[in-house]
């Protein structure tokens, strides 16, 4: 049985925790929250550190220093994972759901994320190309 099927998120080692990330890049998109309902809307505007063609952070080890609002997922935050995309392994496991067949830990192939059309690679723009006042016009529903 695979580690993610045997352990809770809190029981995972740091390497196991990090391996849950499928590299889709969705969590690196700017999001808007409806103040009345709490609903979260994703935009196609990417964090300045996200490589828009690969959906990978260009400076993952230093991301929080360079982008203070960067959200670092931790097992202690599981209760708030509702804002993560429905495809996210952290959210799925926190809700007792299995990983998708295209997830690299299941498929054995990191390219399966893009092949399954789950990655934001090539679908987003860098934040310097969009004024923050225009983010509402950039909401997407494919996340």
C-alpha cells in the first residue's frame, strides 16, 4: 500500500508531503474571494515566480521571502484546504478521497499532469502583464 493510503497528512515525512504536489501550478494563481460568501475564484494571472510555460516555481526554496503572501501548505492547515482546487492531492487526501489516476505518484509519470489537461502550463500570464484592478476580468472556471 502506498504511503498516502496508509498515513494521514500529519504523519507524512517532509519528503512525502512535498511529493504530493502534482506540479499543476493552480495554487500559484492569483485568487479573489467573495467577501459575502467566502467563495474563492481563480484567475489566469500567475504569481511572479511561476514559469507560465512549465507551471513550476522558479525559486521554490526562497518563494516566501520573495513573495510574502505565498501560502505554504502545512498539515496543520488541513481544515482550510477547501480553497485548493478540487484536483489537488492535499485537498483530496484531507477529504478522504483517492488521488487521481493522472497524479504522478499514481501514474509514475510527471508528464501525466499536463497530458490530463490539469496543469496551468501555457494557459496563464505573468502578473506583471495584468493590473491588479483587472483581476476580476481574469477569472477562470477551468480550475
